[in-house]
C-alpha cells in the first residue's frame, strides 16, 4: 500500500527542513538548460523531548551573494540569542557564573598605569554574555551561543608570563572570546563552568548524518531511496566548493599541531581544504602525490577519516561522467582509504550501502570492480602506522598485489607477493615453507636491516608499513648509504646440535655467526679472529688465488680490533685559572685557532695512515692463513667456522647493549651485554668470554618495561634495571622463549641427520688451531642477532 503524499515527504525525503524561508529539500530546478544545485551544510540540534529542532546555519548557500550571507548569519544569531530585558543584571535567575573579566589585554607586560578594560560577564545555560557594567539596565555588548561543538582552553603559563594575566579562551561558531583574569583559581572556575554547560548540550547532527540514517532505515525500498537521493543534493556529486564539513566538528582547535613536521588549522578548516584537494583529483594527470597527501592528513588528524569517507561517497554518487577519469580517481582514492583506515560503524554501514548500490547500478564496470575490492579490503583493515607508499598507491590503483623482496643470508633473495594487509608473520611462514625449514625446531623471523642497525619485525607488523618507512628513509639518507632491506634470519635457536651441514639452515647459521663476529659479539683472541677470516675467504673463494676478488677487510675482520690498536688521543688538562681560559679562548679565535685546526688535521691524517698500515698487516696475516687451507671444501670451511664460534659459551644468545643500574638512585650505570638464550639470561662484560652472572628462567619471577628506556628483570629477591633503547625487543624475545619452552620436544632418536652433527668441529690444519682458551664448552641454547 503506497504511503500518503504528506507522510511520504515528511518521513522519507526530509523535505520539511526549512531555515530562514529557504527549503533544503527542493527538487532540482532548471536554469538556462542546466541543473542549478542549492547545496547548503547546516546543523540541527535537538531540544528537549518534544522533538523540536533548533537550526544553526554553518555555511551559506554557494549561490548567494556576500551581503545575503551576512544578513542570514546576523538573523540567525539574533534568533538563537534569548532577548533579555533591561532589568538588573545581577538579579538574572539563569546566571550560572558572573564576574568581571578583561576582554583584551593591551601591551605585552602588565603595568599599573594602564588599566585593561573590564566587562561584566554572565554565563547562562545557553550562552556567554558580557555587559558594559553590572548595574541595572546595562547594555549587553555581545553574546556567544554555546553548543556541544564549542570548546574552551585552559589557562597556560606562557600567556601569564607574557601578560601577567591568566587566559580563558572560548571557541564559538563565528567568534572566539579570549578572556583574562589576574587570579588562577578564578580562571579555572570559569573554564570548568563553561565546559559543564558545553557538556550538557545535546550532540549536534548535520543533514548528512540524518540522511545517512534515513538511507539505512529505507534500504529495502528502492523507490524511497531514489526519492531521497533525488531531493537531497547534499548526497550527490557537486562541482562547487564546500563551505562547511559534512560532519560536525568542534569549533576552534584543542590541538593546533599534529605530530610531525606538518602544521594544521582547525578540523573544520582542514575538512574544507581536503574537499578542495579531492576536486583537484579530477584533473590531475599524476594523482598519486595528492592521494598520499590526503592520506597523510587523515593519519595525522584521525577525526577527519569519517569526513573524507563521506566526501568520497558524495563525489562518487551520480557523477556527471560515471567511469570517467575524474570519477575513477575518486574510486582509487577510496580504495587507498579502505586499505588504510577503518571508518566508524555508521559511516561504514553507509559506505557498504553505497558499494552495493554502485555494483547494482553499474555491473561489470570499473566502478563495480573497485567497489568489490573495497568491500574485501574493509573486512581486513585494522589500522596502519604509515600511509601507503607511492609504489603501494600505484598498485592499489590497479587492484593488484605488491612484490616484496626478502634477502636470505647464504641464499638467493626471495620475491613474495603481499597485499596491504599482509603481516610479517605470514611472510615468515611462507618462506619457512618455501625454503624447506618446516621441520626445523628453531624460530625464524624477518628483520629490518640498514647501515645503522638491525631489528626484528614484529609478527603483527604490516609489511606495507615497513616498505613505507624504507621509502621515507631512502629520501633522507645519502646516496652512498646502502638502502634498507628485509632479511629472513633465525630469531631463536632451540636446537643447534642437529642442524645438517648441507642444509640451507646451516648456511643461515653460518652467516649469522659471521655477522656476530664482525659486530664484536664474540670475545676471542686476535689470532682466532684471523683464522675465522681465513675460513670465511675459503668458503667464499675456495683455494687461494690472486685472480679471485678480495672482500674488504671490514667484511672479514672486526673493525673495532684495528681501532683499538691506535693510540688514544691526548687530552689537555682543563685550565683552572679564569684568565688563562680567557686567553685560550681569544687565541683559539685567531691565528692560534687556525694552527690548532691544522694540527688536528695532521693528527687525523697520521691516524688514518696508521690504520691503513694495521689493516695491511692484518690482511697479510689472514692471507697467509688462507693459503694453509688448500683443498678444504666450502662445507668444511663453514663447519669449521661455526665450530670455532660455538666454543664461546654465549653463542646462540641474542646480545643487547645495556647499562645496568642496581637501583633507581644508585651509582653510575655499568655497560654490559644482556644475553637472552633459550634456557637462561646471562650478563657479560663487553669483551669478556665468561658471564658475570646467569639466571635460568626458573629464578626469574617477573620482567617488563619500567618506562620506554628501562627494562626491569626481577630475579628472586632483587630487581635489575637496565637502560636500553631495545626494551620492547628484549621483552618480546623473552616471551617467545617462554612460549616455546612449553611446546619444545627433543628430536626423535630414529631420525638420523643427513650429515655429521654440526657440533663436531671440523678438522683444521695444525698450524691454524689456536691455543685453547679458558672457555667452558656448553651446548648452544639460544639465538643471536644484533
């Protein structure tokens, strides 16, 4: 049964919304052969339980002139302010707070001979008014209507230091009151009172929100929906600029600066600017940078995510050229948004309805394909740390997957297809299966590797965010710096005795052992380090030859050992006499300063020359040891290398540089190595082979982060506090070992290894075997990385 005519208009089309003799539900009107759109953004605020609506205009019609807009705003403000008679101001029964405040402060410093002008302010449940005085019949000079979108700022010390007054700032729709008082408690009292009035107001709803609710309620009635879209231009595409946001945002800005180098204004202004940016997409030949800028703004200002979704839905609804270049740019940006941000539930329901409507109206079109892709992406998106990279945006515009390159030490790089929702754990599992490591009891993970550091990638981290960071770092680093890359390596060793020598896992073990040596995490003699370098050369180039390429010395031998041979720089004792310090400062700025700079340059040149000499002598010793390895194959050289490194009791542990302090107010911190293994946690003095102390997991009662740079380890009746920048990595690795301890099982005896156990050291020539040190031979129990 069809609805009666009057009920149809009232319930379905929202055509009863009128403001200042202007109807907002009018049908399209023809003018000069073209449809003229009357599009206005306004706000509706519910009052009481009767359902009456108080209307507050937030944006004039784009087709009206400037004088008409001013007249409308003035009439609207007068209609919202309750007229008060000339009775005594102090006897106003609606007054919540009243008192004298300064509206402005003249000058930057408080002075006694210039008295700031005071006004009598009265706070009521609906507005903040100020009068010329508190006497009977005083003239009201202004009024600020308070709604749920108003905001108030607390007094700050900086303003007090500059002016001598505490400030109270109240933001309204069109005005901003900056009030001042000499007393802090009075300023706090006004702020609390104004905020209480703001909190008591009903939430503001815009026409877009009301129409979204109407669409949801009548989604099963196609005729009603078409009438809603036909009679409400605010839901459809527009080529005109937007003068106010589609969703309600607070007036003013409580946080004027977003994280990062970018600076932003108020949310309302940023929403309007973003709509202007969206309209530029239609004509852009390369829209990728502009899309990334819009996404970055949404990441910096999360409240704008819903607004951008609503703007994109609006611009993709009944465009002038469906499927054209400009329309597809909107859909491509909507695709990037769906892979980066998840809207609020009301906006998400409205977006899903828009996708279904597009697929039904334009089946088998590019728009329908984007709608299907977006729907699937919304079911996987959980939030991003970074906006998509330029490469990712290009891939999303084609609705394809990215190709991620993962480097494996000792093996060729692997190419993995990933999406915007692929995690590091998923890629690590795929590589474990692809490389035949499924039967290994050890743990593997992805690592971010750069010139400065190497750190594991969290299992839940999106690889798309990692690639975006790489893209950002590539623009900041110098050309000679190696690019950042992803590596697949061991994360934790639970069993190193049964790793076959001819397996890929042993090659990974060999490469990580070599990285450990180069970073100085294997404290041993220089003779052993030279032997390890010779074994490395034998594994790379086989027997000695003058025609094979020689790696650089820093790729074979720890650089810190060569630097330790150089004499320490001489430090002059500090000058105690004040006159001597003054004379030294004057001389340093003249000819004497140039002579000192010349001396420093000569000293640095001598040190570089000495370093080259030490490097040449070390390389000669390594080559002599390399010649003695004639006939040793690559597998034997790798096994011998790992056997020498395994002799250190800390082999297999992940080492972290930490500063130990026994108590929060103790003596200076002590630099140590914190070794996290599969069975115990050990403390090493850097360069010393024996641990200072070792704690099995049964003795550890608790651990965690005291703050962002302090890790706490509770061992029986004492607490150890470590200062480090790797708090999260230490805690994550401890949790991983504790979780693995419950499911770990020893290898079955009927499963023989395909090659001799890796724990049996390979036979070395007698001339290469260094003298046995005081190391205690312990079974390897952990993993290592830098």
